[in-house]
C-alpha cells in the first residue's frame, strides 16, 4: 500500500504519519480524512503558523484492526521520511501505536480514540487525543436511568479494552447512584450466546458497548430472540453512522426490515462535536462554515452513510492542535540551537518540547453530551461540567411510557375455595349436631340394660372424639384469607391438636372394645371361665393409654420442633393480556423443620393401630357376648375408618400443593368417617329403644327379645331355657308312666306266684332285677322281688322275648329314650 501525500508549498516539510480506518468496526476515516486534509490546507496557508514549514500527511487504511495496524506502523517507522507525529484513529489501534511510540520518542495524537484506558499516563506517556473519553457518556446514562426510575440494568460488551474500561467506569457510577447491574455479558466475535443469556435472565434496560460491525451482529440476534419492543430499551454508542443498521453486511442473515424493527426505540448518547454557538475559533471558521466545506469535500455523500461524520470536527481540531503546538516549539528550540526538521527517533529533546506544547494547549472545550433516540431525534442535552440535564420533552415510547427495568412480579397467595370451605363446614356442623344428639341419647339412657351392655362410657368417648375431629375441619380450611400471618401458627396448632385428640378418643375407644373382646372371648374353653368377667376399668385404662401416648407425642413435637408458616413458591404465571407482569403464586403451609420425620412417626403409629383394628375386627366377627353387645357394629366402623384414613393420608401428602384438592380429601374423609361411625354405633340403638319402647326399664329389657343382630346371645339363652322346661315336663310324664307299669307288673307277679313253684336259687340273676339307670334302688338291701316274679314262666321266655303285656326289668331303659 503506497501512501498518499499532500504538498502545499516549498518550505521545510514536517511529516505526519496517520492511520485512518476506512473500513472495519469503525470506518471513521471516511469523514475524518477529508476533515484533516481540510485543516492541513488551512494551516499551510497561514503565514502566522509555522511560516517556515509545511505539514505533510502520510496515511494508510488501518481497517480499525490492530493486526493490520502493526504492519502499517512498521512501514511508517522504517520508511522514509521521518514522521514527527503519529495520528491513529480507533481505540484498539491507538492502544497499539501509543504503547510502541515512546520507544521511538514519538508523540501520538488521536482524533477518534475514546478508550478510558488511554488516559493511563504511565502506560501511554506520549499520548494525546481530541476525542473525549468514552466514560463521558456514563454520567449521561446514569442521569437517564434516574430520570426514568430504573434501578436495574444489564450490559453486553465486545471484549476489547476500550469497552471493558468504559464498563468498569459505568459500574462504579451506577453503584454510587444505587443502580444494580444485574446481568453482564460479553463476546469476542459471535454475540448469539450473550444475547440469549440476556433474554433468559430477563434483561430489560441494556447498555451495549461494541463497534458498528458487531452492533449489526448483535441486533440480528436481538431480532431472533425478540429482545426488542415496548418492554426493552437499548443504550448504544452514538458514533455509529446514522444508518448503520441498514448497511448490507454478509456476516448476518437478517434483512434491513428485520434490523429496522429490532433497533426501533433504542437510545444513543453522543458527544457534541460542534460548538453550538456561532463563534469563530482558531481556524477562523464557524461550525456551520466547517460543515459546508466538509460536505463539499465529501462530494455530496450522504452524511448518514459516511463513517466518522460526527467525529470529523475532532480530526479537524487535532490537526490544528498539532500545528499550534509545533508553532510554540519553534522559538524554544531555536534558543537551544535546534530546529523541528532536526527531529529523529533518537532525539528526546524535541519530543519533550512538543509534549510540553501540546500539554499546555487550550481549545474550546467539548463537555456537553447529546441524547438521541433512533430515528434519530435529539431529546436532550447533558452538561457534564454543571451536571445539568436539559430535556426537550419530545421522547416517545412504544408502549406510551418508559418500560419497567425488570418484569414486575406480583406475589399472589393461593387461598382455599370459599364455596368448598362453606360446603364442607356445613356438613361438619351437621355432624357435630348429630354427635351431640348421640351423646345426649347415650347419657339419658345409660340405665337401660341394653345400653349398659354396650359400654356407654366408651361410646360417649367415641361421640366426643367424633365431634373433635369434625371441629378440626374448620381450622383446616382457615388460611391467610381469614387470619393474619402472625396468628396463623395458632391455627396450625388447632389443626394438629383437634385432629390428634379426636382420633385418639374416637378410634381409641372403638379399638379398646375390639381389643378386649378378642382378648377375653376368643380364648380356649379351659381359660374362658377364669377370665369371663370383663372389668370396665381395664377398658378405660386402655383408652387412657392410647390418649396419653398421643398427648405426649404432640407435646414433644411442639416443644422440640414447633409448627410455623412456610411459603411454597410455584412457577411464575403470565396473566392474560400483554402486560409486563408475572404472577408469583404462593401457598402457605403449616410445617416444621423436620416435618417429614414427625409425620412418619405419627402415620406409622396410627397405621399400625388401624391395621391391628382391622385384624381384631375380623377375628371377633363371630364372637357373641352380652358384655359388649355392639362389637360387630364397632368392627364395621373400624373397617370404614381404617380404609378412609389409609387412603387419605398419602393422597393429601401428594396433593399438598393443591389447596382445594388436599382440603377436600382430608375434610371429606373426616366427615364420612365420623358420619359412618355415629350412624353404625348409635342409630341401631335409637331404633331399638324407640320401636320396642324399652326406655329406662331393666325389667322390660330382660323380658323382651330384640330383633336386632346385637340381641342374638340373649335370644339363644331364652330359647334354651324354654327347651329345658319342656324336656323336664316330658321326663316327669315318663316317670309317672314307669311307676304305673311297675305297679301293674307287681300285681301280675303276685297272681302267678301262687300257681307256679319257685325255681332254683342259681337261676336267679340279681342284675336282672336292678332298676334302670337313673332310678333309685329298692328300699330293701337285697333288692329281691317276690318269688313268684322269678318263677313266672309266662313273664320270662327262654328265647329272650317279652310278651305284649309283659315287661322285664332289663328292658325298662327303653322308656327313657
């Protein structure tokens, strides 16, 4: 690449080595080069500035690439003529040039470098610039954040030193202003992942720091991720060309329409490069005259499509600053016997004089920022020296107002359906009334023998336990809608104690009945008689033990790990409509630190009792006893309670995050269990006493037989008594008949003894004359009969047959069958 030179007259030439980026990330050389050339022409024409010298510009296209600039810097340094000053453009190139320049005793004067890092005098001892530091934008940005009440922002930057140092300064300033940088993303060449992360982390107010070419890549990804519109505001650097997003770029696959849509509504901050006042400076040109001459040099190019048009005044001022500084060194160097044309890369004295002259130069300061929206339209000025923000009031937002700096999250507690709560409460209330009726009935008829045989005190405990369990339904349905969070732990305690004590009394009393029926009445016959007496105090002691275990366990739970409120968070929900809010559903729970451990212990203990109750009820289903005459009804109630409890407990744990379903399962299981228990235990007793009229009459109770299944044992007893009386009557009649026959037999034997001789003594069989079994022996000791009886041949036949009208004593037992 051969350099281009500009020569104005025949004086001694001083050469300036320049790097103008005509392309790349910031193609500022497109406007800055004509501006610098215009300044050189004016300086060389001036007779009061460097009258014996002519400034000549030798420049290359750096493409804003440090790698390319390294090669070009080598050419500038090692190719004649010697350059007295270097003038790089973009920050990345200036950083490279400024670090190397001190090795050649060269002054570096930049017209387009904004990197805050270049302000480090130890690192860049010979560096000067007319372009303000990029940190000058940050006070303006902070002012805008505060004006629009944003407290949370996000950033995305290209990983180059200029943007990293700018972002470090911004981070410090927003921290002082109480503003948080919630998301900080960076990229080297491909911004796709960084943009996705901004979307994922709900970034809304985004500050973008990157060169123009990377800006097109970023906003192509912004369009794909839909990270634009009324919910988002992008803050960009103001020194891009006005139509930067419309320039065709082969590195992106978005159309001009896509890019235009994505950049709509973004905000830029720019340094005011032209003095807004119509005054003539050192070049004897006003701002308007400068623009007219620049447009003439650009040959009618559209300023919006010309890179560096905004920075052109800075390049113009850089040449003038250099010329004035070199002019100030002429006399001091002459006093030392030196001249500017004596400069070489080993001459430190001339460099020191040029440094001193530049360091004391003063120009019209550039200290005002301009704020623009895409379009572009000026919406305000910020004076950094006075901290004054002048607002035009012409800003318009896509959504009609500045968006929120984050998605507004509205916390919304989930409460139990009041219709469900009221419905179940009605059933629970009716159940409590039923329990009161059953309890009153049982107490009023406690003297009735039939009620006494059902162990009424245990039934009273069952009724009280059922009412306590139903009372637990009300605190189960009470939540934050009815009670303040401070008092909610009290509701949790009521839930636990009412349900625990209610279960212990209701189920414990029924379990006690089944237990003792099984213990006493299912033993072997030889052990029955010894334990046939069922002592009531043992029943009450059993219930007391079960109740005491529950009370003790609940007290330990509440002392060691008391219940408190925990709040469960669910997935955020978007409400209907295009609102920039999210609903955060919350649900209050009664819980403790080791809730699962406690529930495991309680459920395990209760589960064993339920299973044991089912087993005992099955074992005693065929037992009949008057001591506990309703144990079959108790067994039926235990079946229902056990099944409902063992189904409901795990289901409610699974559905704990669904307040309506969980409450419905738990409360309805309680209601159904209680209703079934009360109906099975008390309704048959009421029906019997009402239909049979057995009211407080123990005598009537013993005389009448019931038709219910609970009266089987008593009915069988009465039936056996009646059969016994009938059998005794039959036996009495048979005894009378036997006595009559014996009398007749005696008379006949007496008649025949008179006509028949007596047989030998050996033929008399004493056993044959014994009475039948079960009858008393004759009064005489030898039980002998009259001789005529044993000698009667008609009465005793040899073949053993008995005549029709005759009887033999050995056959008398036939009468007793």
